[in-house]
């Protein structure tokens, strides 16, 4: 065996590998083969991503440490300068600032009225933080179900192709239905997992803000109850 024959013998695997690479399917083509179900899943993914980014930016502003504001308010209240304390709160855009401002507006009332006014503002601010978060939770449950629905549709299409074919059935004939079945399952699970993680992350971040709101409320009420 000479060198030429050896080189000629090694050409075939290389050509075969090149053919395999050429026949590989891109990610976009896989998604396209998933049919209308993948379009729906894509829309759900975009919605979940938008809500995640929007809520993260909003919660980040709300999570600002209220200690500096609370110290300023305490100092002004102890001095008896309620107007100055209100100005500090008005310049603060966090839920804690709005809650303190509401309490200061009713500072001449009894403690029950002050607590009620702070609680009402807290409810409004919490509603703003939780806006659309439930939608992400809904997507986390709906996306896998939609994916499985696409799987059923794909298998139905595959069996229809089998029933309409006379004689032997080629794998290529079944490929479109099987593609749709498998791709939609993977797509639904992927979107569902992303939405599930996003939902739980947002809930945890909101809980941190609620904890800070509770601390501010307790310290402000204790300030008003102080003998001094």
C-alpha cells in the first residue's frame, strides 16, 4: 500500500463528516419545525423576560436602605419639626418614604389612625411591587402544558402520515411530526423552568422589601410612643 492509496482512503471519512455537518439542523430550523406551538411559547418567553426585567428594576429602587431616611425623620420629629420630616419623606420615592410621609400627615391623630394610614399606603405600594408577578407564575405552569399539547399534535400528524402512506413508511415522512412532538416538549419545559425560577426570585425580592417596610413601621410607631 503506497502513500497515495492511504490518503485516498482517508478522504471518505472527511467527506462523510462534511456531509454530516451540512445536514445538521440549526436552532432556528428546529424551532420552525415546532410549528405554531413554538410561536406561542416564544411569546410567553418574551412576556416573562419583560416582566422579570421590569420588576427587578422596580424592586431594586424599592429595596433602598431606609436607615438614613428613618434617622433623619427621627431627628426632626424629636425636634418637633414635622414639616422638615415630611420634606425628607417627600423626596424619597421608596415605599418606606411614602409610608412615613403618610404617618407624619396624621401625627396629631391617635396611634390607631396613624397605623391605619401607614397600612393603607403599604398595601398600595405592595400591589405596585407585585404587579404582573402572578403572570410569570402562570406562565411557569402553562408553558409545559402547551409544550405537551404540541407533542400530542405532532404525534397525531405523524400517525396521519402513516395512515395515508401505502406500503413501507420512510423515516423522512415521519420526521416533521416527530420534530414537532419533541421540540415542543423541550421548548415548553425550557420556558416553564425559566418562568418558575423568575417567579420565585421575584417573590423572594418582594419579601425583602416587605420586611423593610415592617421594620420602618415598627420603629416609627415606637418613636411616637416614646415618652420623650
